[in-house]
């Protein structure tokens, strides 16, 4: 995937983000910029600080130091840690999405698929049942869930369907930035492939910016334009995905790339 | 001097009453907001109206006239024992007539006769949190109230329509008070929701087990939540009350035999009695008079 981002302003600007848990390091001095429509992968082994970084970026965690500037829809730059809680939650309902590894965390398992997709619409004030339902149907179609499953609870869905439902639920309000934490983790390979295909299509079609945390280099290769490699809380290498994967410079990245099992 | 220790007036000690009155004042100042209060153990089990009894005990004075209803009836166990309780510990006059009462403690119903200025309706509330079954975390629901995030409430109504083709919630139907807080009107049938809107009476809600008090002051806007294309409606009954012939009132179904015989009677017993003494007769009321 290639795209020219040079003519636009970035969407997200991260400066010196550091998070300590007490005296233990979560992630240190991370800086980068993300442009609209760009997909950034954060890769690394478990414990390398990927999830800490993602949670800090999405304001789920308050970092120890550093700033994350976000360009709001009105064009103003705001540090997301300075937003009031009301603003932050509003941002999360409208302009942002978060796809969890475990779909049960991102879905309401006790209500139907249609209501799961419709919740964000109702949260921003849609009070027309017919409209909510038709939008939900449309989105279920886009994530390849059969229309006759709209009134079923996600409990009765397979892992892959739950994950696709979670994606629909997040994208229904047309967010500009989506955080994904291991979106394909725990799925078998054929389902993974289908999900990745779907995600790639949606990201391209909607012009979403996305930050994808994964330990699976194949996911990074397929989805992302750029990637950052993390180790022990530090970003040790960053660059275009193809460059990093085909020509890794750091010894650790070389190790990571050569560790992929070949069938 | 009486050798036997006396109860303080209206059972609760004065400091407790002050504490509850403060909570009530705060609740009136912020319509629909659930004010925490330090609920006391009462000489009755939870679920029998300990919240309502504490509210009543804090506001009742020697000149008040108390009416207690349970499911609209004045003569059921809960109503009789609470009336007897206050007759004993506050020596107040009690009544079954809606118009004569200054304080009406209720479980499940709002009297059919419109309430007037100066009357206070006290509800016994089992679960004050309208979002409880949608979001189990209390910390989260409080935040949602604070930030006015009520989209989830409509998720419940959406589920109703998706499953039943209409909003199937018939009691504890969520309302929005004065355009701000979403409130659970306790398990009253939704039939009574419109009576809360712009009511001349003060409405107080006490949840004893849950330690919450909330209020709807007189002449306050109370709107039942709905969808544009599925508007709020109240229950409709096919036949009038079998005893007094009343229409446009909430009716209870009474099974008469094991062959499907049944009758509908007023849930509000006082309203029914008044109508019958005024000469209104329903289809089965005639027989009763003849016997």
C-alpha cells in the first residue's frame, strides 16, 4: 500500500511520550506523527510496551510525561491529556474507535448485534429507530455478517464474527482514528486472512488512520504503511513497513524478522 | 412519667431526620438526581418500603394525614402495616381517601385522582438506578449521569422494538426529568408516567437498601423516553372496571374460576369505592349489590 501524505497536516503528533509504572518502565520517549489515512503498526514481543503505548495514545492511561496532540474536526490541535473527561469520552464515541483483541471487551454481549452497532448512533442523539436499524443493517453487510443475524446476541457469534461486529460498531460513526490491539489475535489463520482483507478494504475506502498493535509481522505487512519496532519500552526502529521488514537494520529487528516460521 | 421507653416522634431520631431532610432538599434542588443518604435499619425487611418509610418519617408532622397504598390498594398487607406503623409511632391521622391525605406513601401506583398543591407523594423504590441492568458498574453509571451519556437507555428501548416489535417495557419506564437526568420512576406502570409530568404535588423517591433519595418538584417536566418512529404510549384496556365501570384508569385482572373466567377491576381501590358510592356500577357490581 502506498499513498502520498505530504500534502496534508498530520492528525496525531506524539512528543516524548513516557510511561512509568512506579519505577518500572512501560514505554520511553516515543515520538511520531500520524497522517489521515495512514496505518501505523507497532510491533514487538510481549512486554515490550506496545499495549502501554497504545493505551497512553488513546488516553486510557495517563502517561508520566509527554504530549499527544490531536487535530480535532474543527482543525484545532488539542493535547488529549488536557481534554475534560466529557470531551474525551465524546471523542471516543464519535471520532475514535478502539478494537480490542478480546471482542467481548469491546461489545455488549447481552444486547443484539443491531443494538451493538446502533449504540454509538443513539449516543450521539439519533432517536429514529428505522434509521438506526437500516444503518446497522448496512454496516453488518459491510463486515459480512448476514442480515438475519441482526437480532442475535454476540454470544451466539463465532470469534471472527464477533471481531467483525466490533469493527462495525466502531466504524458506524465514521471515526477518523482507530486504535487496534491485536485485532486478529486468537483467530485461526483463515479467519485472520478474511478479517485482514476486510480491514484493509475498509481502511482504504474510509480513509481511516489507524494504529495497530500486533506481534504478528504478517498483520503489519498487510495492513500498515509504516511500522515501529519496540523493545524494552523503547522504539528501536521505525520506517516504511516494507523497508523495515525487507531490510531490518537493528539486530533485534533482524532477529524478529528471521523468527517468522516458514511453512 | 411513663415507665416504658417511648419512640421518638415518627420512629427516627432527630439527627437522622435532619440528615434525610438535607438529602431531600438536595434532591429537590436537582430534579431526578440520586442523592446518597445514610439509610437506617427499619423495623421491616428490605423490599417492604424502608426507603419510603424513612422519607415519610422525616417529613411527617403531627398535623399530617397519611395514606399508604400498595399496588393502588389501601387494604393490602404492606399498606396496612405501614399505616399502622405511623399511627403508632407518630400518632398521625390516617386515611384511605386520596383527597384528604397530605402525604401519600406508595408502592407501584400514582392515585387516579389528580394530586393537588401541598400534597406529597412518597415512592418506595427498589432499584433507583435506571441504567443498572445495562451497565453493572456503579462508578460508570454515576459518570454517565454526570456527563449526560444516556445513549445506552435507548439501546434498551431499541432491543425491545427489535425483539417485540414495540417498546415492551411496561413498568419502571425511564423518564427524563427537566431535560437533564434520566430517572427510574420506580416500578410504577408506565400508565402513570404522564401523571408525573407537571404534577402539582411534590414527588419524593426513597430507596432504603440502595441508600438513595431523589425527587421531582411540583410542576416539573417529566418526559418518557422513546423513538421518533415509536412514540411512548400507555397501556390501553379493552373493558371498563367490572365494579365501578371506570374507563381510562389502570385495571387489575382478577381470575374468578379455573375455566377462564376473569374480571378487570380498578387498581386504585379508593377511586373505585368513591365511584361506587357515587352510584357508578360496573357489569359485576350489580350482582354484588344484589347479593
